[in-house]
C-alpha cells in the first residue's frame, strides 16, 4: 500500500528557484505551473506554483526536509493544510473514504492524483482565509444589528475590501478547477480517475462555495462602506449648515453694531 500526502505552504512558490535546488531528483514533467519529480521507484514529489506540494511514497524525513527547503525555513507539516490518501492497486479505478484504487502507479496516474490533491489543499487554505474574513465581518454585522452602527474606520474598511478582492483574484489565478491535464483526455482510465477524484474531493462545489462566501463578504463590506459614506456625508452637511449659521449670525451682529 502507498500513501499520497498533500500540503499547502500558504504562499506562491518560485519554481525556477526550486528547480535549481532539487538537482538530486529526476525531473520527469514540468510546465510553467508545476514540477513533477521521481525520487525513487514509484516515489514522486509534485510542486505546484500556488503553494501546494504533494508526495507519493516518500518517507516522513524526506517530506519534512523538502517542505523546509521549499519554504526556506523550518516548517512543521502538522501546522499546514493537508490531505492524506491511501493508494491501492487492483482491477478497478475508484476513490472512496480516504482511499484511491488504481490499476497501477505510473507517471501519468501520479500526475492526475497529485494535481487533484494539490487543488484540494489549496482550497482548504482558501476556506480557512475566507472563514477568517467572514468571522471578522460578522462582528460588525452584529454591532450593526444591536446598536444601529459599527466601529470600523475607513482604513480598516479599505483593508477588508483589499483582502477580499486579493483572495478572489488569487483563487481565479491559481485554481483552474474545471481543467484537467491533457493526458486525462487521451486515456479513458486517466479520465475516469480524474473525474472520480474531483467528485470525491468535492473540488468544484468547494470552489463555488468559496466564491459565494467571498461575494457575500464583499456585499457586506459594500453595505458598510455605503453606511459609512452616508455618515460622513451627513457630518459634512451639518458642518456646512453650522458654518452658514455662523456666517449669518456674524452678519447680524455686525449690522446691529
């Protein structure tokens, strides 16, 4: 039995720099967005530019050392978003309850498995970030419900909007969840495996759920921003009214004198 372990380093990776560091391993596939290495017989390392690193049949020491090299500092794998699946070989292709059943393990099979796991842990990272944003905006929503106002400065508002938009842009840039490797289109078994992995890992619906959550957060922030703008507009109106009254009073006093 083999193991596939995926981790997300929560930042983008410079593949050209990483490639220069991994000269001890055999590079069997590479594109602009990923590197796939064979480290031993049926052992693989897959590095995706949006921060996911996936291992098949690698020792714990190799996993920890690789993560430390890629992240440029000591990184405890237990603190990272991760997925682990058992790989078993047999006569059928199936994915269920933490196990991936395949007919054999080769470069193309490994590529399909590792791409899907890379997407899954990246989604996990984005879910965590989205939940954090949602929790913070929920605080101000509750304040608005209870008091009719909220304690949020213009600078904080801009930062929230910026974080939300950057998160949406990162997801759009990083995760092509509806795309599959070219090899999956040319081989029935690979296509079936890719479909079943996406279905088991709930890739598409999780991606859509994050998008919906971010849209809801953005709508809340837009509402907060509108309320804040109205508040400042009202304040400016009162300031103008007071200044006009002051001028009127000053004119009256001058005439009386």
